[in-house]
C-alpha cells in the first residue's frame, strides 16, 4: 500500500497509476529498459573486434547501421576513455585497455597469478613454452603464457582466440566442460567421431595431438580445476621438436612434467583431491 509520502516522491504522471499497478508490471518494465548510447558503444567494440586493421568513422557507422551524427560522440568518448585508438590514417582500433579490464574483472587475474610461477618453472626445465586457455563463449582465449628460456621456441600470443573443435586446448575444455559441453551431452554431437574424441580425452585425462597449424609441433594439454572440481582452464605445451641435438627433454618426459604442473596449479586453487585425480 502506498502512503502519501510515497506519492509525493513519484513523478506527477505516475501518481494515478500507483493503486492500479500490479506486482508483475514493475518487473516487466525493468526488463524493457534500454540504454541506446551504451548499446552503440558495445556494437562498436564488437564490430572492431573483427577488424584487426581498424575502421574509419564512416566505416564504423555503416557497419552498425547508424549515421555519422549518431555515432560521432560515442566514438569521441570511447577514444577519450582509452577504449579506442585513432591511427594516423583515421582508423579506429580497440586498445589493450579492454583486455586489461576483462582480465581484472574475471577469474583470469587470480588464475594467472597462481599459475604463472609453476608455468615458469615448467618452461625452465623443459625449454618449451606453455600457455593457459579459458573458455570464452564458443572460442578459447589465451590469458597468459610463459616462453622457454632457449634461443628458439614456439609460443602463442596472449589474447589470441582459438577454435575449440580443432585444437588440443579446445578438446580439453570441451571434454571436461559442464554446461553446453557437458560430458553427458557429448554423445549427442552431430559428429560421432568427434564425440568419441572428447570422451577419450575425458577418460585418459588429457589431450595430445599434432598441431593443426604447425609442422613439427605436438600439442599436449591438461585441465586445470577450481575449488569445486569444475574445469577453469587448459594448460598446454606446444612441444617443439629440435633436430640439432639440443632437445633437453623428450616428449614423454615433458608431458609428465606438464601433468604434474597442472595438478599443482589445481591444488593451489583449492581443488579437492579426487578432482585432481581425474587428471591421471
């Protein structure tokens, strides 16, 4: 029941509606709120994320179906706040500020802080690089990496997106996933052979496969679990074979150290012992 004081606080046009309003109406109204300027800014970011070389103001406007007048102030504000950068050719690109904020706002920062020391040790002993991949929608996202100390190596760029179905890290993320990639739904995949691949990964606790992109590289990946035993990330070594006799460790020895490192990171994240045992 509204009081006289409540009615005084309402806009004049809303006072007549107080008595007739139903509980569901207010909830429905809240779900239909819109913030046009905010939506435009998100559309700009999503568009530029697909254009590595950037776009001009007119190209951005055309890409999201708006006029120059509608988008101009949005772009100016986004540039001033550090979300966009304007090149000499008047092309706008997304800045690393976006990645920095996403890193701080998600589990990536805590996960990386715990994982980096063991990852660094792994690289030092094996002379192989390694990287950490998390699920990001229908892609994988590299959130941190460590390079090997030797003069030659192979590494993946931080912030790179990877395909899930064709990569070693992706297989691990999918095989141990819990939502739309839950193990009990793998058998329903359209490709039965791919479903069998994921089931095999889960059963043995890791994935190992020749790189789908680079000759001479064998990818090895193990899951990293959280406190509840749910997968957080995939820790992957792109094992590079040397032909000059400078190989420090074999593929098998490197894999054993990778497995140990993945278990160590999971343990430091507080995972239960039985969940860690799923890794092998």
